C-alpha cells in the first residue's frame, strides 16, 4: 500500500525536537546545589523541554535548574548559554549501566551571552 494512502503517524509532541548533543550542566536539584561532576549532553531539545542522560536519577516532578551551552566561541566571547528552571517529567532506563534517561520541561528560561567579540570593520575598496 502506498504511504500517501496511509498517512503519517501523528506526532504527539507539541513542539518538534532537535537531535543535538549540547553540553548540559545540572546546577540544582530540588533547590540544592549539585556537585560539579559528570559532563552531560542533551540527546534532544525543543523550545519546551530537553532529554538527556544522567548518572543521577531524579524523580518525576522534581524541580531542577540546568544550563545548556547553545553557542560556544573558541575565544569564549560571544558564547550563549541557556539557563532554565525546569522539572523532570519522565525517567527512562538506559542500556548504559548506572545511567538514566531524563525528560524535563522548561518552566522559565533566560539566556546569558558573553560579550560579543569586538567588531572589525572591513577595509573599504577604493
């Protein structure tokens, strides 16, 4: 049967996900500052939430504060970080022993941009 006759499966997510491996850091879990340890990365992200793997299991409903590096400039100037208050909505088992798949929904988002690199004008052709 041709696929156009069947149609596509309906996507249940309200916002499309981007499969991006962006650096992620957990700042707080349930209001408590976390120890700097594991280097985490997003598995996918959308405008409403994120999915990532973590060695720390966090129960659904728990509030978290995370920082995601969206743009990383080699000189460190012009980098963009997203800081967000969120809450965990799902915990999945993973094939990686001791790790958990966590889905979180963003509650409040702010962006922090390092000072932009100095503007250099192009020489005029004369």
